[in-house]
C-alpha cells in the first residue's frame, strides 16, 4: 500500500508530540484531494503555485526545485489554514522517494517494508516542519538523517525481546562501542571497572547496562542444539527436579500441630528427626526406655497424621 497523508494527520503531527511507538498512519491520496480542490488555487496563498505532475513522474532535480518553491510558499502561510495543510501535504508526497530510499537500507530486517516506510514518513514530516530555507541546505540533505534516525529508533524500540528503558538501550550501544575500543587497546576483554572509567560512569551503572543487554535477544527453551552438541535442547539442560518441594506444604501444615504438642513429645520429635538420634539414644537422653520412646513417638506421629488428614 502506498503511504499517503491527509491534512488532519499532518496537522496532528505538528501540534502533538511524537509517540515513542508511532502507530501506523492511514494515508490518503493527496492527488485526488488536490484534483477535488482545484477551485482553491485562486485563494490567497495558493495563487501562482506551479502545476505539479504525478509524483512518481517527477525527476529528483525537479522535485528539489518544486520543493524549494513550496517551502517558500509555506513560510508565508499561516499554520493551521487549509492552504498551509495543502502545501505541506504536497511536500510530503513530493519527497516520499526519500523515505523509500532510506527504507531500502533496512530491507533485510524482519519488519514489513510497509511499516518501515510508515515510520520513515513520520521522520519526513518532522524534517518538513523543521526545515528552513535560510540555512542554504538542500532539503534531501537535511531530511535524510531525520528519516533514518526515526527508522533506527523504531527498530531500537521494537527489536528487544524484553522491553527496557530507553536509557539502558542507549547504554548498551555505548558499552558495545567502548568494549571494542578497550579490547583493541588492552588486547583482552575489559572489566566493568575499566568500562566505567572509560565512559565516566559508576561501576553499578555499567553492570546494570550489561545485565540489560541480555534482554536484547532471547533463546527458545525448545531450540535444537548444533549438530555436534550432544547436550540436547536448552530446556533439558537447565534446572532440576527438587523433590523436597513436595514436603514444604506438609512442613508448613505441621508447624501449628507441633506447637500444640506437650514439650516432651516435641523434644522427642526434635531428637529423632532433627538430631537423627536413634530411639535408644533418645531414651538415654530422656531417662526412659527405648520401648517407651517408641510408643510415645508412634502416638505423636499418629496425632500429627490425623491432624493433617482433618485439614485436608
């Protein structure tokens, strides 16, 4: 779908701050709009505008010349008027080739080309709103960095597997660049302290940035290993089955039941299951027979088992 802009969209782009994640814009055919509005040419501000052929038939040199004429007229118009929107829309359509050229540099990315062009068009609108003829710079030269910057910002915001703050996204790029420079100078990988000194940051900030870098890409737990890797999928190599987890619920349920036991019964339980003493050793410790310890232990365990059953 060829992107088009109508007056309402371009007007909103001027009056409202740009979003970090711009939604795809519904673009209308301004050529048809211009044809419908042909009677407006005699109105103040539009009189004397040159005839503009279909945009896909305008050569680059002609597009630059027409753009200069339109920018001169745009400076004399009042923002918010129909004439202002008409000239601004025409400038957008006339320079969409710049957006397509910039977008072609990102053809290898996974995002649809249509989305990249939409984002680049937002950059074109920003460039049109900021351009001043008095600077003596050709509009394509001025607009291209803004268009490419908008596209790169789009990829920076959408390419992370886990969303992290913009500050950490930019810190990741700074750390990567500093890491390469220091690795060449030191002939080894730099430490976090060395990176912090090089960038003028604290060590904690560097560590935070390095940790955030892990959110850029993610690996599937079911990803198959390389041909020569005999360890299996990642899910088969991480973690382990903790059989003790099953007993946590029982331990927590037993705590109030044990608290209700007589002190001697609690003592016997502690010596048997915490100190791992035998019944004979417990008998010697408490001054009673091994048989008596066995009866007391059986009675206590039965009481606890009954309490757990009643709770369930």
